[in-house]
């Protein structure tokens, strides 16, 4: 128990370290931060169209820049986009 | 899958057997697509796999019926359905994965005296580069401490640095994801403006990391 208390105290006193790559990723997010960004719900509404355009080889970064930017900023929406693309791959495989 | 978008809409807007048959077909599509769409997050060996897929499919169908009139026709109907399904599915899986993890620090906010990340875990061996990077970290931490509210610091740290999904934090705090995204967006803007005012915009700090890494690797 004493050891656990000492460890807890030391942990509280020492700053947590951060990996350089994770810090650089955070700085990259700051670089890409815009004054106007759209919400997760807005992205959800546009994601199907964005995914179909992307699959057709369209330049989605320029056609739908706000959605593209949000996907670079939001890990939850990015995961949902990846899952949607996997769903479209599965659909092409199962039903074409 | 026999239907196109217009026939899906016609059949789901109908009543009785016509709608029931369309819902059966939609369930069948979801039960085939979802395991592949979610395979990165849900393994077929998971003991709850079948129940989860069924649960997600059922909730998706309910949501689709509720929101049928909001479909704008900017994509195929099924692509729109998958968008709803993966959001429901991943949200459930995130909450399940993080259900045992305590996030008490989010409720109280971090100690205002704390400096959460004041050193690198594996700094470069180059002393000159190491000092420059440490200065960059100290500058960003100063921005975080001076510019952000305790709530912004806690949410930003949890999502951006610790990788906790926003869905999980939103559920614990009784907020929605849009609200949390706005909190983080405001925090990012504050830090960015602080760095620009201090004469070290984020582009300059990022170049410090990228350029030096390339030199070290070559």
C-alpha cells in the first residue's frame, strides 16, 4: 500500500511525457484549423455523397472542402468514413 | 439487392406487406454488409458479435424510417443507410470498449496548476534539435494553460492527446458530439492565435519537427 501511495505521489509530481510524433500531430491539427468548421452532424449528412464522389475518383478535397477538412480533424467521423468505405467495398463485392 | 433508390423509397413509404417486405430486404442487406464494414472494430470471434450486428441493424432500420423524409437523394439510398448504420455501430462499440474506464478528471477538469505534458517521452539525441523541440512544447503548453478554460483543457487533452472517442466523452458528460467538437475547435483556434501572436505560428513549429526528422533519416 505504501509503495502505491509513493508511486501515486511521484506520478502526481512528475509531468507526463508525450511522444514527439503525437505532439507533431497536434501541431499539424493546429496548422489545418480554420475559423469556420462544420459540425459532426453536418458531416454525417454529407458523408454518403462525399464517399460516392471519392469512389468515382473525384477530387473531393476541392469539391467538398469543409467535409474533407472535418475528416482530418475529427477522429470519430474519420472512423465512420473508413467504415462507410468498407461497407461500399463489401456492397461492390457482394452485389455486383 | 434488387431495388434501386426510387424503389427502396417507394416501398418503405408504403404500408402493410409492401413496407414489411422492404424492411426484411433492408435487414438482410445490413446483416451482410455490417460485419465487413465494422470488421476493424468488431471481430467475428467476439462472443457478442451476432447480437451486436442484429442490434445495430434493427436500430438502423428504425432510424431510417424516422428520417426517411430527410433523404435528399444526393447519393444512393443504400449508401445513406450505411452512413447511419456505421455511426450507430461505431458509437455502440466505442461505448462498450470504454465502459470500464473512469473519466473522472473530465468532470472536475485538470488541476489548474498542472502542466500535463512538459517533456517528450523519447526525445531526439541531437541536443540542438532537442532544445528547439522542447521550446516548442513549452510554448504550446503555455498557450494551453493561459488561453484555455479548465473544461477546454480537459476535453482537448482527452480527445487529441489521449485518443478517447468524442462519443464516449459526450455520453459521460451528457453532451452531444457537436458540442464537444465545438469546444475543441474553439480551443484549437485559441492556441493557434496565441502561437501566431507570439511570432511562432504552428507552421513554423511543424516544420521544426518534419524538417529535422527528414535530415536525421537521410
